[in-house]
C-alpha cells in the first residue's frame, strides 16, 4: 500500500501544513517538521515498512539536487551587490564553518560521546549530500549526520529569524548570511520566503559553507581530535 500512496501522501501533508502555517501565521508550524512527525506516526501505527515508503518517494530524492541548484537564482538576482562583498562573505563562511564544527565537537566531547558521534556532528550546518560525504571521510556515522542536518535546518527555519531580530540583527543581508551558513537549504528556503535579498545572501552563504566544509572539516577535525585527546590525557 505504501508503495502507491507514499509520494502523494508526503506531498499532500506538506501542502496541508504549509497552508495551515500561512493561515495561522505561526513559524512554529513548520511544514517539514509536521510532515515528518505525521509520516512517522502513520508508518508506526499502521506497521508499514519504511523500505516501501522510501521506494515510493525516490523521485523526491532525485529532485533534491536540482532544487538546491535552483537556489542560485536569487543569488544571481543579487549579483551586483554580492560581488562587491564577496571577500567579506568568504571570510564569514570560513568563521561559520570552523565555529560550528568546533562548538559541536566540544559539546559532544564534554558529554563524553564517542569519536564517531563527534565526527557525525562536525558537519551539522551543510546540506545533506555534503554532510554525508564529509562525515564518511572522517569516520562518522552518515545516518546520524543526516538526522542532525535535518534537525538543524528545521530548528533554524523556525527560530533563526526571531532570534536574530531579538539580538538586534535586522539587516536582511546579515540575516541571510547567518541563515544560509547555519541552517543550509531549509534555512535558505525560509529566508527566501521572508525577503528576496535575504534569500540571495543565504544562497551564497550556503554554497560557500558547503565548499568550506568539504575542504576544511577533513583537515581540521583530526587536529581538533588530537588536541582534545591531549587535553584529556593531561587532565
């Protein structure tokens, strides 16, 4: 049964919850989060095999990559303003990637999590395909990394803008950079809904963060691990 209804059910739930969010104007009613929760409940309560659901929604997985590429459109529209600040944005992306990886690993280390868990958290702020590839290269758990990436994206889509406004960050360019660098595609989609300029800068930050993660994390993560091992032995 799930082979037949998995795809229309997933799409239908998303649009229902999206309509509900727009009607009630509550960012907490994130359609991705609510769709995931509802689908898990349906699969669990009806004892339906996840393998069948995954097979029925393969087309959505195929469409993920062109959807990510399509996020370059708002970036193109903001090209003239972006190109003059590209070196600053690049520096911001490096800082964002390094700080995200370091804080995630330090928290996992403080909670006495295993090496593989720490490695899986190191790529929490980039899109799933990049996170899976980099996580595997540093001996992490790709499945855990995927879950963390999705949760970070949803959390950012719900809370990032209110938090940024709370701390006084009201410039759409700055908001977009923060959301793209920290909340990847889901956060970028939320930025696009809010403001075209915010979406353009979020798209650029997301792309640069993905590149920086692929380059820097495989180099910096082992160094950070050696430093933590040294500190734990010294203690």
